[in-house]
C-alpha cells in the first residue's frame, strides 16, 4: 500500500498517520493482495479518523476479481467498482503487420484484453483505491500528480513522465473521476487493436483468392466484442448511478464548495459521454463483423451460382452432341450418311455448328462469364 497526501502539494507518506491532515485529503493506493493483508490496519485508521470503516460486503466487492462495474454507497462513503479496458502486457508485439498478419496472432491479441476491476472507496477526505497488481493507471497518476505539484520527474516503465499541466484534485471524488476517465480514454489503444485485428479477419473472410477456415478466430473476436459490450454497459450503469447519487448530495451554500460540486458533475458527465462513445464503437465493430460474415456467405453463394451456371451451360451444349452421336451409333443398316464417305465430315460439321450456335446463344443471353461482367 502506498499512502499520499494531496493538498497544495503531493507527498508520499511512509505510514498511515494518526489523524487526518489539516488540509487536503489522503489517497491510499493498494494492490488487491496488499489491501487484503493490510485490511485490519486500514480499518483501524479509518476509525481513528472519525469515519466508519468499510462494510464487510464492500470489502468482498473490492477483493472480487469477477465483479462487474457497479456503484453502491453508505452514509459515510461511496463505493465504485470499475472494470478497466486495457491491452495485456506484451500485446504490442501482437499488432498485425498488413503483410505478415496471421489469424493466430489476431486470436492471441484479442484474448489478451484485460478487464480487471479497480475499486474506489470515496470518503469525505480519504480515497481508497484497490488495483490489480500490475496496474499502470496507478503508476501513471502517481507520476502525473507529482508533476502537477512541481516535483522531480517520475519514471514509468523506464521512461520519464511527461510534464502535466493543470491543478491537483480538489478532493477524493475528483481524483476518482480523473482515474476513471483515464481508464476509459485508455480504450483508444484497445480500439486500434480491435479495429486492426478485425480488419485482418474481414479481409481474409472476403478475399476471393483464399478459402477462409479460421472460424475459431472469428468466433473468439465476436465473443470478445460481446464481453466488451457487457463491460461497457456495466460501466455506464455504474457511472449513471454515481451521477444520480451526486445530484442527491446536500446543497452547498459556500461558493467554492458549490463550484467544486459542479465540476464533479461536469467530469461525471464527461466520463459518461466517453463510455457512450466506447460502447457505440464496440457495437459498430459487432455490426461490421456480422456484415462481413453475411457478405462472405453471399459471395460463396454467388460463386456457387456461377459454377452451377457454367456447368449447366456445358451440359446444355453437349446434350445435342450426345444425341447426334447416339443417333448415328445405332446398329442399323439403313441410316443417313452411314455408308457415305463424307458422312463423318458432315456429322462432325453438324456437331460443331450445333455446339458453336449454342455457345453464341448462351453468350448473348449472358449465361456465360463472371457475375460482374453480366
């Protein structure tokens, strides 16, 4: 667990303080396992600071890896569980090259999408966040807040954080919304990944020169999109419930407090709008995949029709020729041209003329040729 004091500056504390600081608020950022181990100490600190501790049911929610995005509240804190949308570690190596992509790498990239939950317990002057073990969002905001406070550059994954402009969060709810908004905006990387992988699968699906047989990869991508849609819908419901609860907070009469409350509403609506955009993009990708599948089967049907039409024309051309050869092949002594030296040439000319005439007729009727040329 890492403990930070956010006020006019941004400072990391080594231990939980005996009391709350006179200004600002505390941010307790912890991994899920560290939060579970240090829970008694955290509960004791919350009791010392004059607020109630975390409810056992909410503790279970914060530790649950399978819990969907949701919002709940008590009289002394609000609880938000928000599932992040991020690409897993090493996924950047799976981005497809237009000339060297394979369905296997597409399947691996789609399977590496991480939707681990991040929990927020928002008190009046304390924010508790429970992250996955390797959560880059926490490290990003630690570096970002340090930059805002004018501290030294903080490295993230071996590189220095970029200078950040803006003011420090005014309270725990403000910081919570900033983190949630960053997680939603992080979908941009995932969107590029999904679009590229699905674009490759669609190109393979509609290519006339390849026989598509990677149905498992396509099924995995569709299942991934369905899971993302469910995740985004849960996110939208959780944020909407937070906005509804925010509107029910007591009215602030001080101008500064009222202004901060209005900023919280603006940030909340902005997060909700971003989630709506993500959800819309996921649904467009789902529609694109469904359309590609329908176009694939339509193309296969047209190709089958072309083949059957060609075979039908060839059958129709050779049927009269078979009739002629069958007629003159009958075992009778008295048949036209049967004893003539020119009979074979006359019959051959008749067969060639019949076949050529039928080909010209079918060509004019556009029974021959590709569908695009008719």
